[in-house]
């Protein structure tokens, strides 16, 4: 048997699934959602909660998998590590996986490593949250420990807000407790890295820009490389290296997010998987020439015996994303033109159709995205403007006809 188990079957996992098949593996695809697109590639389909470690282990043993893997999603990272550990397969170890998927443990580990953190506290009830909030003398952010897609992440400006936002955050917390943390606003960075046999290397450092929508902590674009000066980029990279090596990660791709407050740089979160919205599969490759999906498969199956070759392609790239107003799509123009532009690498425009009821933009999953590249930051900005001018989507809302929300 040459079965490889892949946890997750969404659009984001398709590059990993396709690479697994290209590399000669039979894909055992696992997801609770039977209608997800990844299942059409499956040799074996498993419909199960990817967080259910014991159930997934039983399926892995049944199919005698030679590796278990996930990417671009946090939820199955622990399960992948658990199954690999129990079956004696290459993996990152369950304890390490917990460290990379729990925002509270991340901050505690940073303190152990002597890395400055924003003021934070783990709270299990609203009174604990209020007591800590009052010590901050400013705004706070409240978030679940272990969810993804910015679900349940909310800004709090006063105790009245905290009373009802606490309950919302708890709904998205698998453990019931939530993290309340000092809120700061500053420049944000994203760093992708690579680990092979505990040897770490930063791959790319980019800039993050968010939508200007209250309580929607979703990026409208992530641009690589960063436009910051070299000294600042090196500071971010050095901090990221300290974190990843200090956390003891053995192998894989990493995705870390940082924010500045004054001159200080703080970790928002780090993950033992590649960045979503095809940062892992596309933007790393465009920037460095590395086939990250092939690397992930080879380390998961024990066939990656040396550190992969990394190069600087000199290209500038990004993903851009937009929300649609809540309502019904009544017309779509320019999709084919955008898809055929020579600088477009990947997009989710095919998910839109006339008559579609659009979702509230309360988390990242409601975004539509486009991955593109250019020869310079100036040219990239020109490409973005062309896309926005070409794409014409009209949504009928309760307050009239509206178009995409880009910022």
C-alpha cells in the first residue's frame, strides 16, 4: 500500500492532494463535509471530524497509511501529529502540535523563552475577563484559544461590550476558556518558514493589510516581500527564528503573524503549517521556487533526506481578497477577463454565481480571493487596480445595489 492520509478537503487542501497523487500516492481524504471539493480526488473518502483523534487513528490504521498530513488549516494539526506519533510515522509530536495550535500556550512559551508579549490572561468566565480588562486601561481583544478563520475574535472597548462579546468568543472555543489581551494597532507582518530535521530557515516576510470593518480581523491582502526596510525585516525574521526553534519544531512549513507597538514587535500567532489563501502552495513557490506541497509530503513520509534548495526569484506577489455585501448577486461581469490575465495564478471567482445568497462577513471564509504576481511593488499595485476595475459584481441588498468590498 502507498496510502497517504490528508486531513481536510476544502479548496485550500487541493494543491496538497494534487501533489500527493502526482507523487504516486493513493489519497485517503478526511473531512466531515461530504460536499467538499477535495473528495473528488480521493482514492478513499473518510467522512469524520478531523479533530476526532481516536477515530482518525482507526481509519489511518485501517488504510495502513505511510504518512498523515494537513496544510493551510490549523484544526487538524493536532490530529495529524497524534496519528503520526501513535503509528510511528514522521511528525512534529503531539506536545509540539498543541503548542502551535493554542494561543495561550504560545504566549506562555514566549515568556519562558524571554520573548516579550502583550499583556494577556486566560479567563474562564466573564467576571475574570472584566477584572483583567479593567487593569489594561485601554482596549482589549478577546479570542478563542484554538479556532481559526478569525472566528470569535472581537475587539472590546468597554465592559458593556465585553459582557456580550465574551459569550460569542466562548462559542468558538473548543476548550471553553478564552484569551483576553491588550489591543494594539501597528504595522503587521507575516513570515513563512521551513524546518527540516530541526533546522529552520525563514522563507519570505510580507506585509498584512486588513479590511476596515469592525470586528472583522481578516486580511484584504498579504504582499510578499515586505516593503519595510531591511533592518526591520531582519528583526522580524530573527524573532520568528527564536520562536520556531524555541518551540522545538522538527519539520514542516510555518506561518507566523506579528504586530508592532511602537518599536516593539509582538507575536500574534504562529502555526506549524503553511499560510492559508494559497500562501503555502502558491506565494512561497512564486517567491522562492520551492514546491512546498512536495516538501510537506516528503517530510510526512520520511523521504525528504536533505534540506531543500531555496532561491530568491525576485518576484513580488500577493493575494487580494474581497467581501460581498449581504444580499443576492444579481450580475457578474469581468470574471473571465480577470482569470485570463497573465499575472493571475489562482482564484476563487468560480464560486460566485448569479442568484447566490452572500454570507455575512464575520470571518475569513466569506472572502473571495485572487493570487497574483508582478516584477515590482509598483507593478503589483497596477495589476491590483486593473483587477478591481475589470471585475464588476452587483449585489442586491436591503439598502440598494452594491459592489465588492475591497478594504
